C-alpha cells in the first residue's frame, strides 16, 4: 500500500505561470526546479492555511506545459545574469551565478479531508464549498513563490477541488478525464528502477562500475556505431551512427530526489549561527536519481503522478518518492 492510500481529494491548480524560477536544481543538475521545491511549496501552503480548512496535503504532482530557460542559445549555453549595482567604492560587485526559467505548470495536490465537529467534510461537501476552498488556496498561492519564482494565475483556468474516487473502475475513469485536461504537457515521474537495471548492465561489462557510472551514462546522449551491412570482398562494411535509446517513450533526465546526512543529527541550539535554534540540525548533500518526462495520457493512475516525502533521521535520508515504477512492476506481475 502506498503513502497515497488515505488521500480522498485532488486540489488542482491548472496552468500556473511562474516567472524567474530557480533552474539550478542541485550542484550537478539544471533545467527544471527540484521536486523538493514543489513539496516544500505544498507544506508552505498547508501552513499558511493555518487550520482555516481541515485539510492535510499529502503529495504533489507537477505537469509542465511550457518552459523557457533564460540562457544563451548555441552549442554552449550560459545563464542570463543580472548586473549588480556597484559597491561603495564604485567597483563592480561580484556576480553570483543564478539560473532562471519561466514555466507554465499544473499543480495537483492530493489532500485528506477531515470532519471537525459539525463542519461538513471539505472534500465530500457540496460543489460550491469545494470551489471556494480551491479559490482560497489559489489566492494564497498567488502571493507566494514557487522555487523562488513569481506566481501569476490565469483567470481563464479555474482551480478545483474534486473528491477522489475509491473504486478501481470509477477512479480510472475519473483520472482518464482529468489527464486529458493536462494535455499538451509532460509529467515528471521517478525511474529508480532504470538506474538499478542499468547498473547491472554496466557491471556485466565492467565489474568495477558503480551507481555514479550508471547515473552518468543514463544522463547523457550516447551515440554508437552499428554495423548495418557486413564487409564483403568488394565492399567495406557499412556503419551507421545511432543514438542509443533506453526507452521508446518519454525521455530520461538526472534529477535530485532529496538529501543525505553528512554528520549525526545535532541537538537544537548546539550549532552556532543556525537559522533556527528550535530545530535539530545536520549538514546534508543532494541525493540523485533518474526521472522520466511522460505525457499525462501515458499514466494509468493518479498515484503514478504524485510525489511524497519521507524522512529517516536514523539513516540520514530525506527523500522524495514517486510510485510510477512500482505500478509498472505490479502490472507485470498481474
């Protein structure tokens, strides 16, 4: 059973425009904000609601409709950087490289609704109540930041809060209708399974290969020579250079999926100059995996789209999870 099993509603914010979002998702990747930025946004929205509605935000899905990275064109790319004002001595201040990107995205939050006293359930309540909740969340989002970028809401695209069907057939039909609204666009899903499988492939060729080798090999475009016609007495062999594709549909990208601890968890207030003296602290580094961009019509269930967070302080792991690959294995077993 997945972490999404208790969610009984979908809060959908369609075609949200984000200007100057952070395109540098980690020390090694760029091109789209890290999925942890959207999970952080989900928690920030829940906190800003401050109990106004009895809703818990469980997970989030992202569909990208358009993107415009602020970079120079050509074989080698560079970020468009802002010119900082001169300092008090009239000298040019140091430039800290910032990668920015303009986005148009649809956000899908899986929520849990609870009954408090005589207040009706916000997910199972009437249509007008659900629409009011969706509008309030959208208005709240309009004053926030997404991955550091400014948010602009299109009044032509209305937010909605919809009950999530429980039965398999009804749920499949509901998701089929929803995913059609998200076209054209691409959803980011996790492919940890491909990383593990590719590691075994590389180790069959080189026993010293590790996960970093597999991650780098999947992150780049590999072009290899393939012999299409063997050599003969009169003609040499014919060779064609072809790009190696791991999957027939979608494309793979390296993504950060959370953080790994570098030191034991320190008690609150014991680390000097910490931003928060009430919370335990530890130093971390990024964790990496492989993601896949897929058109929403290729997803079979809303769980395939959604990302949730988990924390294992004892192991030093703070990860974002998506169950698209798990659903593939479940279908194979069936």
